[in-house]
């Protein structure tokens, strides 16, 4: 019977990956969180990362724009490639990397500044546009996430007066304002109600194929609805990675079958 020590089953994909992990291992101090990972993320598609808590999927997600660098005693072995170049290469500027690979976190985290200033924070930091274009950028990004009508007359107000769902949309708009190539989403709807979740999923889906999206989710229904491909992580290993429909309907590994059927945990 196959076990998680058997070779991972990875469906062939002829497209050059937008991002790729090559023999990647990640950990903190003496603990290895994820080992021996090889995974190519297709460009212009949504890839979901699923698995039990502690399986390594969020640590992997955070490695894609080197957010783990901020954590004490973090380490990596192997490579992460962005459009064929290592993100760990000497001379890589983290600010420039995080412009190309943006991130939205599990809980909304608006900055303590106005709604409009939130959208422009990255634009100003990266000097993407001149001041005369700021208003157009704010309007375009808020319209893109469906928030413009709700906030257009209070762009100078605090974002903390918005609902949780509106705050998360604001964070998405802020991430999009700097024009990333890849967007990392760490359980972006886990604290939101079903209707708001549905609206945000529709908005996320509208971003492809112009954008490559990688999402961590514990919501198996969300992974199935939203993603083109799904990777299943278990006990610090990538167990299976293939098209979403195939992974849910015809999983090749017993651990995958147990998880997606609800028999695990």
C-alpha cells in the first residue's frame, strides 16, 4: 500500500511555472517543517494548498516571498524560483521581490491610515506612479474588488470602521495596487460569512489569467470551487499535486482520499 514516503504523484504540466520549488526544505531551529518539496505553480491559474494544520502548507506559502525570513531561526535548503530565477540569489532585494509576489493574510490587516492611503501605501513606497495618478489608482483598485461604491465618499476615513469583509477587500485592493505577478492568499476568507466569502471568491477568480494565485485554505469546498490545481500536504510532505477535479474525485494516495472525503481528523 502506498505511504507518504512513496514518490509524490505530480501531473505533468508543459507550461513554464510562474514559481517553482526545487528540493525545498524549510524549518525553524532544529525542527524541519517541510522536506524535499518539488512543485511548479502554473502561470495564470489558481493553485490551492490544502492539508491538516501543521502539514507545512502555510510555511511553504510564506517562503514564496521570503516572509519566513522575519522569523527567528528560520532556515531553508533548496531553491524557490520566480520566472526561472532564484529568490534566494545574492543581491535579491526583498522589497522588489514582495512587489512581484504580493500577499494577503488570514485576518484583515488595514494599516492605521485612511482608506485611500492604504491603497497608495505600496504605490508610494515603490514609486510606481506620480501624485497626479493617485486618485485614478485608488478608484481603479477599489472598483476592481467591488468596494468603490461603498467607500468612494469616505476615502479619508479610517478603514477600521469597515466591516470585516470590506477590510479584507481593502487589503486585496492594496496588494493589487502595486501590480504583483503572483498573489499569495493565506486563508483570506476564514473569518468571513458565506455571502462575503462567495463575493470574494468571485473577485479572486476574476483576477486570472492575468495574475497567478496561490491560496492556502482549510475549506475543501473553497479549494474545489476556486482552484485549477490543488496540492495536498501531510506531515511535512507534499503528497499529491494535480488538477483539482482529479484530486478530489480520483485521488491516487490513500492519505489524500481520507482527507478529501472527511475521514481524516
